[in-house]
C-alpha cells in the first residue's frame, strides 16, 4: 500500500529528512533537482514493487489469476524490467509498446496486444515476435489477422474484445465499456465473430473474452457486473457452439487517490469483490474456473511517481488569483487540461508551516488552459523552490508532447538512497533531429 494521507497517495518512502527537505527512496528531492535538472519525473522502486506485491497477495485466493501491466500508463525499459521481475505480463497497444517489452527481454508469450485499429505492420510484428494473445477488436481485424497468420502458416491465439455495456462514473473520455464505445464487439456481434473463427478463419484460435470498462474507477461493483457478463457469455457460447473458452480478461481501471475527495477502493477490496463474484458464477454455472487476466496500469505506477518542477515567476492578479509558474506543465502532464484532473503538491525544500497562501500553479506553455493545479495552499514561495507534484507515474510521461518545442523531461528511478537515470532528458538536438530541409529550399 502507498502512504495514503488525506491529500494524495504518496510514494511509500516519502518523508521529510533532517535538512527539512522532502526525500523519496532515500534521495533528497532538492539534490535530485540539482543533479538532473527539472522538470524531472521520479519513480520510487520500493513503492512500485510493493504495489505489485499487493496485487499478487490480493489475488492469491484465485490462483488462476494472471497480472498484465497496462504499458500505456508508462512504458520504458527500466519500468518494464521491474514489472517483469515481479512476475507481470504486459498489455500493449502499439508496435512501440511491443518493441519496448521485447527489447527489455520479456518472454513474449506473456504479452497481449490490444487496440481498436491495429495496423497490418503491427499485427505482422506481433505474430513474428510471438506475442501470446491478440485481443481482436472488430470484424475487419479478424479477417486481416487470419490473412497474415495464413501467410506465415501460423495459428494465432486470440481473445475477443467485447463491449459489456457498463457505464461507470469516471470522466467520459476514459469510459470504454459503455454501449456506444469505439472499443470491441457489441454483445450482439459476438456470435457472428465466433462463427467466423470456428468455420472460416482457420488460422485463429479463440481462448476467451476481454473487456475493459474504464479508468480511474472507484466503485468495485462494476468489476462484478463485468464478470457476470463475461462468464454468462462464455457459458452461452459453449451452449450454442460447443466451444470451451477458459480465459476472461477484465481489463484494468482501479482508481488512485489524487486529491482528498478521491476515494478509490484498495486492491484488496477490489480483489475480494472480483473473486467472490467469480466463485459465485463458477458454482452457479458449474464451470471450470477460467484463467483471470487483469490489466491494471494507473493503480500500479501512478502512486510510485512524482514530478519535480522549479518555481519561476509569480504574479498576483489585482483582485484575482496568485499565479505561480513552474518550468513544465501541459506538455509533461496533459491530464489537468484534458480531463480537468486534479493533483496535490508540496514544496520539497520547505517544512510545512501553518502560514500558507492560496496559489494557482501555472505551467509554462502558451495556453491559458495550462494550469496544473487550480488551487493549492503552500508555504510562502520563492523563485527557485522545488515543487513536488504527487501521483504522476501514470499517463504523464506516456502522454507527454513536445508542445512549444520543449524537450521532454528525464526520468530517474530511486531506491535505497540511490538514483539512476532511466529516461534521458531530450536535448534541443533531439528536437531537430527528425527535421529535414528539402534540397530545393536550400
Ligand atoms: N486495459 C485496457 C483495455 C485499457 O484500455 C486500459 C486503459 C487499461 C487496461 C488500463 O487502465 P488503468 O488501470 O490504467 O485505468 N489517459 C487516461 C487514461 C486512459 C486509459 C485508457 N485505457 C488518463 O490519463 O486518465
């Protein structure tokens, strides 16, 4: 479990050290900012491993559980190495994510390839590299996959991604399981897909069904509804086609606590609901326990990460807000401007005091919407102070851009008072390295 204060989950090793500075993984955050410069993503290895262990303990009672980390939350070789070491497989959604796990040396049979518009080249690569499962999203992909597999004289192992028709209370942009979603087969289309696999697409072998209802979910009952639908479908398909599907993948989605109003369930509570429902369905329909795949992303990596920024200009609007600007913003963390996401932060080089002022943390990018935190109480600030924004491990670096032609920040891994660079900061030369001036313009 991560440290859950009333404000936000923080890395387990986060504390104030004898110099009065914040430290994570035994590394003083002010030293890290000096050594690696800011903005800087920091990942606490201890927290990441401990969350992985929590997931494994929580699902021990259902031994047929397989954990697949959703790479889209944060994909790089060092993080992949740690998750592989903790026994996780990987849910990937692009050739880039597949290549990252491949280059890290992961056993590719533990990888699932997912997505609503996988290209010919991506499917081709997935088959060549021996990806364990492909979650097929639509009829077009089913036909394409069969052609590619046939040309290689291979049988590909698939799941069918279905839209379970469940609405969850999260931001509409991160809901995926509702009926009018772009992801997966509608429940009314499954039979046709199964019929095609059994009777026409000889190079495709179906193992089970896959769904994902959304992200940053707080209500665990949604997972129970999802299991009910998936198991009923498996039973129905057996009755209709005589096909024994023994895998269900319920996706990811468990939420995290960004701010005090967020109330995510613990992984233990979620596991309890999921396992109880699954056991109930297994008994009710008298079936062999299926293999249960989970694909958590955010809840695995988000609390392990923080972002450090240096405070620059401050501006008091007469009769308005006090803006405090940092050296990053919407390009390294697009979540506040995209989803009105909220974050909590503290100053790394100042002890908490009772004398606080209310400020708005603004990013450095040229958009009025580039505000990282709308309202935050902080001790009196000075230029050069280091701001530590919590819970930024997921969907920050992975969604970062070079907007305003700003290089992407570096990422360090901290543990036992040691820091290691795991993603190099982009340089200005990196930025122009893809540019080409055609000869006729020279
Ligand atoms: N499996 C599937 C099929 C997914 O589509 C996703 C996330 C996951 C697993 C992992 O879900 P998680 O455990 O991380 O909630 N960019 C958005 C989140 C988009 C999530 C998309 N799918 C954000 O920053 O909130």
